[in-house]
C-alpha cells in the first residue's frame, strides 16, 4: 500500500509497539509461539480481495480524498478520520494516533488547494477509544471538543493526556453548526461501546459510525471487541435508516457504501444461523466422556467444535468477498455463540 519503504516501515514499527504485549502472553502458553517468530514458519492466509483495498497512501503514509463537497476523509490504510473545511476553520472527526501528525498535513493539503482556513477549531469524538482519539491533544487546548456524555465520563476516568475530555457533550442528540455547516450527532444506545455515536452529515450524504462495519473486511478480532454484542448486531439497521450514500467506518483503506453494510449484515446473519445449527448438531457427549472431571477441557473442546461447525461454511462463503474471513471469523463466531447462549438464553437447559 505504501509508495516508499520509509512510511511502511514506520507504520510496521508503530503497529509492533501496539502489539508488543502479545509475545509475552503467548510465551506463557508454551508451544510454537514461545519461540521467536520467523516469517518462514508463520501461517499463510487467503489473498485479500482487491475490493477490500483503497487508494495507495503517499510517501508520508496517508491518503486524503473528498467524500462529498467540503467533506474529506483521511486514511493510513488501517484507520480513518474525516474533516469538514468551513469558512471559519476545520471540524475534525476523530484523531487516530496511527495517522497522527498526518491529520494536519492532510488538512493543509486540502485547505491550501481550496484557499480555505486550515486551523482545526473543533474535534468531534466518535467514542472514547484511544486508537481513534489518541492524536486529539496534538491540536492543543484552543480546540472545541464535542462528544457524548458517556465519552466525557469515560475519558475523565481514563485520564489520558492524549485524549482531552469534550468541552461540549450531549445525551441523545446534538446539532453542530460551524461556518454555515451542519452535522447531526446522535447516541442511539450502547453498541461497540457505551458511548459510540452516529455522526450524520445531512448536507454531504454521509454517515460516520466507527468500529461496526469495516468496509471490505470482516470485523476485527472477537467481533470488534464489541461491548454489547446484540446491540452491535442491530446497529447496521439503525445506520441504514439514515439517508446517506457514503459511509466512514473508521477503519481500513476505503470508504463504504450501503452495499458494504448489507454484506456485513449478511455475514453476521450467516454466523448466527451457523451457531444456531451448531447448538443442535454438535453432540457434547464425547467431550465429557473424554475429559471426565476436567469440565473446562470438555467445554473448551466442545465449544471449539461448535465454533468450527458454525464458522467453516461462513469462511468458505466469504473468502474472496470480505478480507481476512479466514483470520477472524472463528473468534467472532465464538463471541456470537456466547451471546446467543448468555444474552438470548438459547440452549439453556433447566435441570429436571
Ligand atoms: Zn473502538
């Protein structure tokens, strides 16, 4: 994706830092991962479908493009932010640390091309997570930050200097007006997090909803680590009820369409259908016969068999359709299996 070795190496190192804790944990488990990784022995995965990839990033490691009119998006191929240029300054939507100082570079590039102010005056927060807000403090104290009330509460509790708390908060909805532009913010209940907000640009035919649908890709590990699984499954329908053509999902290298959300919904529904079949079809008897008093061994192996039963046909169906179907479908299937058991009570049996 990168046009020079410099930024891709920097990005690689930044990502390595983010996952630095993983080898230590893996070492505890023993086995192959206790050895230093070698590229020769790491597993292969299916090729990424070209439809999952976006435009190439520049030598500095970012791509900036127009969404519609004076609304723009910027990506490093993994994370996304958006910004609106106005006669009174720039409104930035999220500030992922992986894009970092490239946010202002991207803004400068667009502002100078169009002869509009390049000063960021407002930052809208989609939700409190550091991977989407960690570059907020780069824009200083003079910026007005806007977020949902729970975003403020969580950020105050987390007390991370890279993510200043919002100056303006809202409970369920807020209309932000800057330089003659209008943005509609809404909180429609917990989904990915308890504060994740819908950012609608009614005059730009665009919806930004972060960490739900990652256009072209399956969800990140364990169903995007969504806090409320059932509400996250329902969120795309809420998103679809808004009028929009362009979708900013906060992740990966391209914008989304309504079809991306529809494909995502079908993918999740296929996992749910597979899990419901697995709950009926996979016989627990051999697992409990084999492991005796070791209940966790029996449960772990039994559920692994259920996940495999449910996920295998989904991986097959979506390989070549959604990137990394073979990487993360199993962990997402496990999370959905647990939610169907624990939140919906399917397969709960009352002792006679
Ligand atoms: Zn998040």
